[in-house]
């Protein structure tokens, strides 16, 4: 099912690229702040935690920065971001989940008209999720803390990722001419990401040999705020 979803989106990517109404060649650059939701499923990870631990329920909110150069309609660049999944508690146990990721991306401008730009992207990179397991914060004496240290550790899942997406932006303020488009831009990017190599589990003391089967697969949508400019030749 996961592979079929990736092939479906990749097929759409290829089809849109073939039916390109982007007459002329664009050169320039774009940069954005990105924020949005990733629909990562944590059911397998929750099933591996002991019964006394809280369940991870949120879809992580993601903030990122991205920059792209455009040469003859080809888009080349990358992005890096942070996943904010939140903190979860049950009785005296707490799990804090966060992470970061980075992608190298290539794409192609398939539409450019009156301030609008549309470009599909194919990206490869890395995704690291960190799960900090510890007792819930509470007041304690110095003697109790040093005499009976709280048990806490950070588990990491480091995975190789691939994603396909389509981004569309509009120039809110600036030039929206056919020859030169540039200024303040607003848009959206949506797509699907999946592990192309199983993630490796580690913890504070070293490797974990029997970590649960977990992936960061899922659809995502992000708001783009930024700007740049392109010149049509």
C-alpha cells in the first residue's frame, strides 16, 4: 500500500511535468518559511511501549526553511526543518517527541502566469525522530533526586527518506508580469513521504538491536511564506 501510494504520486509528478504550459525558460530563486502537518502514524510505536506509558496521538506540526535556485525551469535546492509532536503523560510517566529532517530537492516549473508558479519536486534526505522517556516533572528534594536518580533516556530513529510533492505559489506584492515575477509570495506544498531504507534505533548508550518497526510515511501539507524572483527568457 505504501509503495502504491508513492508510485501514484510519482506518476502524477511525471504526468504534470510532461504537460507543461511553462512557455519560455525561467531563471531565478525562491526562499520560504514552511509550516504544516505531517500525517505520520504512531500506532506501531505505541504498541511497542509498555502499558504504563502514554500513547502518542498528535500529528506532528512541522516548521522549516527552504531555498531553491531555478535554471531554465529546473528547480534545485533543499530544506531543513523540525518536527514538533508534543509531550504525552500517563500517571508519572512522560514521553516527549520531537525531531528534525533535511531534504535535497529537484523539480521543474510546469506553470508560470501572472504571478503564479507551480512546480513538482522529488526529494531525498534524512529524518530523525527523538523520543525522550522520563518521569513526569514534579517537586523533589535534592537528597531524593541524588539518592534515587530518575530513570530517563532518549531514543532516536534515524531513517532515509524520499518524498514527492507539488508546490504552488502566488506573488502577493511585487511584479506579476510575464517577463519578471518577484516579490512577497504565499503558497502551499502537498505530497507524500516514505522511508526508502528502514530506520536505525539508537539510545543514549548505543545501538538498539530490537527496535520496533516504525516509519515516518504519510501525506503532508505545508504553508509557504517567503519570496524571490524569476526572469523569463
